[in-house]
């Protein structure tokens, strides 16, 4: 919201220069985007948050300045204040050659209009200068008056050429299916039954709250106008603006919520301004359709609540001054006040909101910095939260950096990653109203976002990239699932003078998944699998006690290159289902064991087995044949080449034996080794090397 300092000073006698004024209002919660010019000609650009549409006006910001400086506010003579609730009015009113009717009161609770004879021409220089300072292009004196009132009091208006309206009527009704309207910028737009239109007796003449139609616009030959000033349901304007792809100064205010008490006052201000600049004269009174009036709400405020939330005691006089300057009415009641909230403050609905108003103008800097008192033991965190934090810790300790990517992605990027283990007819979940095609569907996997992160880092000459993400994924069959995924490329270890520059491979990412399993005390199993987005033969399914937890492998080079990963970079990924991990970890048998008192004995064995035999089956056979003293089995070498028959490979394993009761003898260990070799020969046709 750009505001000319001299314009603001018409309503409050603030003599402070623009930088000081901007700083003071910034301390009250209004971010300053910039200042242009000096003195009275300075323009301050404020960033107004969505919950404060009342400050999208000169009067609204002047009200904040009057509170900050404790100065009286001079409102325009017709600006709304704390008036009482008017009596119910009709839904149709006629007068001065115009009929106004509300046919959709749920979308348009109030609609007011007035008729004026006009002489269209250029606006005076002072008016056009103020419009231009606020970033609004002057058009003609009639249209400029409506824009001036919008900027001054914050209520949008529109002017129709009355002689172009069929039947001299204005009707607030739902648009008809298939109805079309050419708007002021010359684009023909389709309307539907969920949109509110302002129509004459035959056809739509404006999209309510968004933009008027070209057929009834004010032009040089206009002699009679109908001014519109209404309140439209914010959700309706927001939905219509988004569907039409049309954002205007009016829609940005209506969709946030304007003041339902302002339409008549805004009309009065516009008519007075029209006469002031010699552009025309009103014909009669205001036609106000207001069938179900709404009054201001009252919210209770306790002194103890102010002290409890802010940590300091605020004098009653300060509280009452703040509310009075802001346009509230605070009446003493019991241990505090009953505060009547003006209709232009739609962001105030509870006691905490009132406390915030006190804090903003009593001074955030007065709130003491104190550590909150601990009055009771904090609740134990949910196990799922603890496990998620553990997964993050494991991946961070392994050298990965956490990434956060968009939940919305484009369809072509999402389709290859639709879960292969979901229901056969699983589909992507589209957004009803996407911001763009790049945010068209909910992601079915975390991997597309991580892949974009890898590409982003590689384009910036980061050779070794290790990223992980914890988040939600979606598909039509299973809904939302919590997952953790990681992606890595580059060297397996940091660059070292020894010259070992081995690239990341399948077993590196498999080791990361094993670390997660060890941290959660889960016996993970890996078996060959296929996925449409992973390289065949370099893909494994991860499971625990028969329950599938996820998948890991090398990403298809074509997919990686399509996301702008440099050609030749092998990207290895893993994705696990956090919900499934939680279920498996919740049933895991966790036992504490004392540190071993007796030494272990290590034996190595190398066997030649069929090439298609997974090492997991070899380990399972060894565990089944070995006595309880076998503490650990792990592979340390796999060899194919000279001396090994074609179609077979040599697998070397290290076996660790230990007893918790005594020191084992060589004879006991040798007997166990003989039993293991015999089992491998019988089960797999293994040959010991």
C-alpha cells in the first residue's frame, strides 16, 4: 500500500518526517517496503498483511498513526465509525430512475447505489497526483473519484453508464451457466453459477467485486451514472478472482473482507467529491438494500489475561487510550472491559486478539525477556516423533543435508514415481486450482524433489551431493503416507591426498538404510526388485519380518538427465515408509545386554556359489547351522574372474564366535565351522576355496 505523506496528514497532525513515521508504524507491526521522495511529497510503501484489509487505505493507516502518536484522527465527514446496527432493509429499492435488487443475499448481504448527472473529463491535477503516487493510473474524473475513495477509505466502488443498462436496473445475482462478459480490459470471460454477477434486466454487466463490464463503462459521452458500493462475501470474490485469473485492487480488498458498514458512507464521500471537483451532481438519495443487518461484536478482555500473555502490567489508561484511538469502545466490566469491535476490524474475534492490539501500541519493546516457568513435567513425546528425529539424526551423522521441497509438482515429473506397490489403479492426486502447471499434482514420492535438489547443487559445481527429506506423499489408493528419502551422487568419501576417489555405488546407499535399521533395532532384509524409475539389477526392496518398508537403487540415467542432472552422474536413492518403520519398531524386542566378558574368536570362510544366489540366503543357512555362540556374520569380499567357473562367484564371509559364559576352545569353533560348511554344500552346492 503506497501512501502519500501529505494525504495522510489530512487526517492526523503528524509532523514527523517520512523515515520516522515509517519507523514508528513499523514498530506497530507494519513492514515498510520502501520510501520515495522527501517531505510532504514522500511516498511510503507499506506491506499490509492479509488479516488487515482496513489498512489498505489512507484513513486506516492514519488511524494507526494517530494511535502511535496519541493524536486525534480527523475522518472524512462520511467515513464509517462505530454506528449502531441499522434496522432491516428491503432486498429491492427503486428511486431516481434506478432499481436495485439483491437476488443472492448469501453472496451479497448489502448493495447500495446512487444516481448522478456527470460531465466526463480530466480530473484536477491534485487528484491525479495522489492517484499516481499510489500507483493508480488516472482515467477520467468519474472513474478517478471511485479510485480515490477506494484508496482513501478502503472501500471499492464502481460506476455504470446508467443509459446503457437495460431496464435501468442493477441486480446482484448468480451468473447463469454459459453466460459470458467482456470486462473493462477487453477480454471476454466465461462465467458460471458459482460466481456473483451484477446484471441489468437482461445480461451481466460486471463480475461482482472483481471488474466491471465494457458494455456499461463510463466514457466521454456518459451523462448519467449509477455508482455502486456493496459488500461481497470474501470467499466468493476470492474463488471468482482465481477462476478468472483476474486480480484487481477491488478484488484484493473484497477477498480479505471489507467493512459491511462502509457502502453508504463511501457513496456519500464519492458524491461529495464529485461535486467538489465539478464533475457532476447527485440526483437524489442513496438506494440501500440491506435485508439482514450485521452489528459490531463485543469481546471480553481481562487485565489478568493481558498480564499473563505479555508478562507485564499495562495501565488501564493506556489500554483505554489504545482502544479509543483505534476506533473500539471499551466499557469497564468486572475484572476488565467489554470491548465493542468496529466492523472494519474483521481480524478481531477473541480475547488474545485484543491483547495483541494493546501490545502493538503499548510497545513490543516493553515486553520483558523472561524464561517461562516450568510448572509441571512436560509430556513424553509420541514414539513416532522420537523415531522421526532419530532417522534425521542418523542421516545427518552420515553426512547428508536435509532438504525441503514442494509438496506440489508437475504431472510429468510425478508419473514415473507413482508407487509400484500401491493399488493397481493408483492415480496421481491433482489440485483443484493449481497455481501453475508446475504445481499441478501432489507428489507421489519424495524423490522428484530430491532429484531437483541434486541437480541444483551440481549446476553450482558441488561435486558430492547428499540430501535427504522427511515428508508426506500422496496417491489415490493409499492417501497420505509419511516417508523418508535420500539421494546421493559423487564420491563415496571426501577428497583425500591418498587418492581414493571411489564413486558412490549401490552398497553405499544400502549401508545408509542399514544404519537406519540398526538405529531402530530392526532386522532389515534386502531382495532384488524392480521399479520403473530405477536401474534393473541395481534395485532392492527393503523389508522387515515380511513387511515391505521401501526401496533403494540407482535412478535411471534418463530420468536424472531429464531433471538436469549432468550426464554421467550416477544418482543412488532410497525411500522408506515412516509409518511402516514405526509399526515395525513398535513391536521390536529391545533388550539390554551386558558388555562381553570373554574374548571372541574370528574365522573367515570363502565359498564358491551360483551367481544368482543372494548373500542373504547364504547368511541364513550359516545362522541355521551354527550354534548359539555365533555372534555375527558379515560379507567382506565378492570375487568373479580367474579361477572361478563361469556362472558362479566367490563369497568371503567373516564369522565371529563368542560365549557369554566361558572362553571357547578351538575345537568347539572348528566343529561349528565344519557344520556350517556341510550345510552350505548341502543347501547351495557350495565349494569351499
